[in-house]
């Protein structure tokens, strides 16, 4: 009899073990299905949520957070039953750089877990990454986990938060399709050039001021490469604000707002005498600045026949040159684009003289204006300590050919100020003595400012385009010999 009971117990135990194994297998299978299903949906949703317009304008990958959530919720039924109850949580949704973390809680359907509880928690974390500049986009993703019990039953949530459970396996999936769709391979130059509507700039040369995407056609939909700052290219033609260029032997399209044009070709009415490319004429209180005055600051690439200027600025300078020519004058440009390393180097040399010479220091710090009012300046007014409009190719230092000006060009002190004080309104009634007594400097100001350029209180020769400067955003650092 006892032997029979032991037999029944062994059979019952075997059935229980088999049932447990089936249940565990159900949880494991459900977890794996959830992970791979959710991973696929997250990957697809991130790619669909890429903001193409932002990428085209800034050459940076960004997703639309709301669109990502909408697409993901729409795609969930592809691996979760329509009538199945689950809980969806979003964590750490970042649009740029794109990063998401998504958690889903489901029920495996096993008999020993209450139907009210979730026994599977899956979390996937993903990051959009750019490989080989703009050649392709990959998604780094996280993983999933399971638990014996979960939270309360709820319908899908678009923004709930939970601690959840999960692991990160750090695997990488690199799709074959780049941002913007499939590339056109070697491309068809004739198709590319068919978008040209103006040949005014054909044959001129330029370079990118910041790294920007090069598109295969004028529709700006397909891209497979980017323009590197400092690398020269041929301009083939225009279409609105966009240029067709020959870059590395292949036709492509770029946004001209981020490009520099060779102003020596583009503005024939201007004479260029870039002194920093041969022998710097910087002085302060008419004194040489040791290690700076007389030095060659730009590389041999930067000559009077190759003077890059951001195109939106160059267009205004061209108008100013026409204004001057109509009045019988010729604008002479003594400096334009200036590498950031040169700005830093020159500032350090000026500071050394400032610290050692009391006369230089006094003439940099103060000016005496109307009614003997004393105005405070400072060294940064004469050589920028941070980002300068010269560094973005959006400014020039200029004079008029054959005309005496208030001081020598690049006199770094209050002797060369245009207005009495740094906060004085920029009106002719507030001109410094040098400006009031020099009709030629006043003519230069009129030519420049009537073309939409703005001035600088501390330098009679400096004119810039602030909108151009803001658009570029950071200084380029090519053609520097320092």
C-alpha cells in the first residue's frame, strides 16, 4: 500500500515539474518575443521620427518626440494582441542626440500568476548614432527582463513612469539606409546640374564655413557626404539660396548660407590687402606689439587672390563696394576671415604688452569724451577674447583707397574708436574726435551701413553682419600659420 502511495506521489511530482517547466518556458518565450518585438518597433519608430528638415539645415540627427510616441503606439499591435492588456511606459526621451527608453509590462498567461499581475517587464533603450559622418545611421539598443509580479493592470499609457526591471546588452544595429533615403551611388552629374537656375557664380570658388551635408540633387532629399571647412570647391551654379558645387570631382548641392565665397572673385570693385597674410600691422598706442607686429599670421593658402567670406555677408559687402564706386571711391579690405587660433594668439600678445606698459594700458581702458566724460573700455573691445565675427567670415576691416583715415589701420587702442563710449548710441552726433574730423571715414561708414552692415564702437574700420555671425554659430579654424 505504501509503495502505491509513493508511486502516486512520484507521478504527481512529475506532472507538477512538467507544468512548472511549461510555465517557465512560457514566461521565457514571452519575454524573448516581447524583447525582439519591442526592439524592432522602437528601431522603426525612431527612424520614422527623424526630423528631416532639421537634418537638412543643421547636418545633425534629431527626432520628433511626439511623432516617435505616436508611431510606436501604432506599431505595438504587430507583436501584442489587440485584446491583450499591457502597460507602456516611456523614459528619458531625448530629441537630440536621439535617445529613448521604453518599457512594456505584459502577462505571460501562466496559471500560477494572478491574472491581475504582470509577470513580464521588457525595457529597450536605443540611441541613434551616425557612422562615418553622414553615411549611415545605427541604433544602439538595450534589453529586457522578467519578474514574478508587476504593477496594476492598466491600458496603454503615453507618458507614465515606473521603475521597472531590465538589462542593457549594448548591441548595435547598423541599418543599410542612410538618413534621407538610399544614396544614388556615383550620381549623375547631368541630373545634378539640371537643378541650376542661375550661372552668375559659375566658375567661382568657395569653401564650407562649417561641416554641412552635400545633397545629390537640388531637391535636397538624398545625401551621402559632407563638405569639410577649408576644403575648396568649384561653384557650378545656383538655385535660390542653394549652390551646385563640384566637390571631390562630383556634383552636389549645399546651402549657401553656410558657405564662404572667394570675395576676390565675387567682388571685383574691392581691393584686397590682407596684411595678416604677409606682415601684421597691429599696434597699440602706436607701439609695436612684441611677437605680433610684423608677423605672418596666415598660411600661404590665404592670399589677396583667395579671401573667403561667408556668402550672406559677401553679398552685402558687394553692395557697399558698388556704393563706393558710384561715389568715386574704392574700398580696400585689410582683413576678412580670421582663424580662431590667430584671434587667440593676437589677444595673448596684446595682453602681454598691456600688462607691461602703463601708457598702452591707459589708452585701452579709458577714453575722454564729450564734456570731459570718461568712458571705460577694456582689451576685449580691441581684440576679441571669445568668438569674433571675423572667425565666422562675417566681417571685414576696411578703408578707402588713397584716402587718409583717423588712424593707422589696426591701432588697438581708444585712439581708433568710432564713438566716444562703448554704450554710446551709434549716431554721428556721438562720433569720436577722429571720426568727426575725417570725412573719408564718414564716407566709408555710409557706404557700409547703407548696405545693411553694422559697425563697432571701438574700431572705425570694422564692419560686420551679425545675422550671418549668428547663423554660422562657431568659428572655423583653417588657413592658420600660428
